[in-house]
């Protein structure tokens, strides 16, 4: 099994990797396919199903779908041009698309939220269609947004098992598909988890490309955090949630040097770093999936804690952190899920916390066994966590939940480093438990906003 660090850590836009980035990617992919067809289309249609329908408005799925069908992609989207395209569509009910011309698309008529019919492959399903001048469908595709910005057609999803057995795994030097295999390979090779992951990555890109790509990932993470630490006001969406990261940071800075500051205040720093990222995500800003937008604050918060508060920390070791975290995230995605619509928030913040714990344990000198133990501790204590966003917005409880995920990650790494790596519950067992728990969890608690806090907290 091989999943690149740049698949787990992708630059995109908020508020959701599965509900915003995924539909945008699907729209752009559909246009690419449409350009290859021998006929000329006259219009476009889109239908959103399952979780994409139930929480689509709060996650800006409708907006993302329109932008995807207008040719925008989340990794390089120009915000000004995107707003202009949306405004033009509102006025003309037409999308101007490179290589396809003017295609009719009236969101009120052509963008449907189908609450009654879930598609069979995944909770985040959507159908995109092209029509002729009479309005008849002449081409269509089903796409599934499977979490973290990953998008599969129904055909790709159906053959995914075969691809997992025969893909890039055959070409990389360390093709571990489980934590047990990862540890066995580390023991045989004498390499750290990060070193094995690096060797796998260098099968497909140069050393310079890997170095520069990882540097960009951290730069985007840090820039996002810095914007969140400076911004004030209220978040969009109707809940009138106040941004708090900037104010808390000012309080923490004012308390520095005070003799009576309690040791637990370091938790406030970690929470503030994470909340800053997720407030930016909730506002639709540029973020890095880590492994998703809804959990985007955990990994950068733990990195910032390590760099700014741990003696001896240096950015030279950032690749080790990110590569280790990506190795763990890849195992979780391969063997369970990183999708809140599939397995609840245990799959998002739980996965992010496990990734961050592993990365921190690695840069603090942990053995592969201690790193695996750190990831297991963090994931184990998120098992069963539901995804129940109030009003379908990635705000409550999502923003604070990232702060607690970061705190758990640091605690998990610290506990693991106090031991020798030997422990009762394996990371593989925790991942499989998460998969089973997600399978058994009611759909009310899997990003539909039909249960939990979403129905017990007033939406206004």
C-alpha cells in the first residue's frame, strides 16, 4: 500500500475537504471528461445525495459544485475570480467554461439536494450530467467524495480493492499496508518510519521535489494559523460564532513571565493554535487537509507547540514529523476511513490526533514501536466520537474539538515515550475497531446533522 504524503496533506479551501473540496474536484474532473466526448453539450446538472445533501448548505457544497463546474480546482483557486464566476452565473444562469463554451446552468433548477435517495457506494455521493439543447441527459458520471478531498467515480470505487493490491505498492521499497508490517519492515531495514516513507516517496519524485513540497505544506499551514491568530469578528453561516483564537492568544501573551501562571496553560496554547486554523477553515480560507479540513488544526497545532515551546525543536526535523504522520494517516485511510460521513469524527479528529502523536513522538526521538504506540493511544481515545455539526457548519463542535485533539496527541506521544513501545492494544486493532464502530454507527451521527448536538443546540 502506498499513499503519498501529498495525498494526505493537500492544499485546499474550507470549510470541508469532503463537502467542499471533493465536489469541486469532481466538477473539474467531469469537465475534463466532457471535453473528450465527441458531442457538444448545451447544459449541466448536478444532484447531491446522502451527507452531501443533508449538510451541503452548511458546508458550501452548492457553491463548491458550481465552482467545480466552472473549472476551478481547490489547490490553486483564485478567490477573486471564483467570486466573479459565481456572480456571473447568478446573473446569466450560464457557465463560461474553457474548451466547452457557454453551458446553461441555473442553480435553482439544475442543482438538486436529494434528501431521499442515497447512492450505494458512499455517504457522500453526487451525480453530474450534461444535457443537449432539449434538456435531455447525454452524458453523466457518479462521483463519491470519500474524505480528505479524495474523489472516486462509481467505477473507480468498485475496483478499488484490485487497485489496492496491484498499485504503486509493487514499486516502492517499503510497501507496508498495516502497522504490524510497518514495524517489521523498520526492524529488518534498521530505518525509522519517516526514512521508509521518504524512500517510498522518492520512487515517484526527486529529493528536491519532496523537500520543497513538504516546505510548502508547512508554510500554508503556518500562514493559515497566523491569519487565524490575527482575525476577529464572527464566522459566516448564521450561528454567529465568534472567532476566539486571536483574543485568547493576546491573553496568553500578556500572562507570559507571570510567576503564578499554571502549568496547564500550555494546553491553552495548543487549543488556540488549532482553533486558529479551524476558524480560518470555517471562514472558507486556504487550509491543508490533515487529513481532512474538519480536522485540519490538529497536526499544525502540535507542530507549532513543538517548534515554539519544546527546547531543541528545529524546522530541519519537520520532514520527519510530516512523513511519519502521513505514514500513520495512510494506514488509517487504507484500513478504515478518514471520512466523517463514513465513520464519524473518530475518523477525522481521531485520525488527525493519531497522525500528530506519531509525528511528535518521532521528532522527540521515539523508536518505531513508541511512534506506533503514540498513534494507537491517540486513536483509541477518540473511538466512538460522532460527527454532529450544528446547522451543518464546520464550527460547533468542530473548532474546539481540534484543540482537544491536539492536546490528546501531545499526551499520547508523551505517554508512549515513557514506555518501551510494548503495549496491549495495537494500532492495527484500534484502526479496525474504528472501522467497525463507524460501520455500526447510526447515520444520524455521521455528518448528517440529524442527531447529537446538531438537534440539541438551537441553530440561531
